[in-house]
């Protein structure tokens, strides 16, 4: 079977695209990348022609189409079991899935108030209700996992769980939301990862500006 194709949107803004892209790239999984920018009001019709949900990311592997970031990461982990996207220990693997699902379904206040924006100059904003609670929960999660694993990533080595939280690292950074030394150390570890740096370089070079994501 041919190598998979990952359809993504703008690297500067698309948090959901960032997650599986960083997971696959960070794990050394070979894939083709197709970027379809959302630079149209109401979305890009080219995405709707590719994806059954009308959204990205989408992984196409042969005739198979897989949508949703976590599902793509899980499929890649099965496709390349030695790539390290899931911990080898069963208990750690279950915990990695739990925290990834919490990221998938939670922290809505943070996501709504602070859209991902790689190019954004670092500056604070007034935070609506709920954001501080989201920040506290994420910091607690990270702290507990790093203490349990010994770091430098959430489960020791880089994994899909780290990729799921990659957009949060950007939000914490550019909106200047955190100051704990352990949180900042983990963020620096993530930002130093070659996959992160590759994504960031491409994001900064993009020509598109999406006004609604420029807080």
C-alpha cells in the first residue's frame, strides 16, 4: 500500500492539523502532506471535496479515510508500532489515551479565548470565565505525568500524547498564560523538538491571515 496522505489546513492556525502532523513527523513516519488553506469565508470548498466531515485533518491511506486527530494518531501507532506513538506499558498506554481524550473533548474555554497562532507576538489578554480552570487542570496533568515518567516528555519519550497537547504549548506561550518552572521547562522541550521547529518555520512563512483567529 502507498504511503498515507495527511490533509491539513494552515499551519499558523490549525491546531487540529498540528496534532497528527507533529505525531507522525516526530515519530519518523513517512507520509505525504497536502495543505488546503481555510482562506475562504465559511471554509474552503476543496476540503469538503476531500473530507466526509468537511474538515481537516484527514488521513487517506489507500481507499481508507480517517478523520479526527486522535483517530489518525491511533491508526499511525498501529501502522508503525515501533514508532513510539503509544507507550509500551499497558497502564501507561491507557493513561496516555485518557489524557489525549481529555484534550480532545475538554478545555473549551481556553480554546475559544486563545486560538492557536504560531506567529502571534507574545502578549496577555483578558481571560473570560473558565480559562484559568482549564490552565490549572492542564498544568496539573503535565506535572503529574512528568513526575511519574521522569520526563522530558509526558511519558518519557515523545509520544502521541505530547502531540495532542502541542497547540496548548503554543497557547500558553503566545498568550503568556503560565509561569511555573516545570510547565515552562516542558514547553521548551516541546518547542525544541525538530518536528515543532519544522512546523513553526512553515507557519511563519505562510501568506494567509485569518482575521477571526487574530485575537
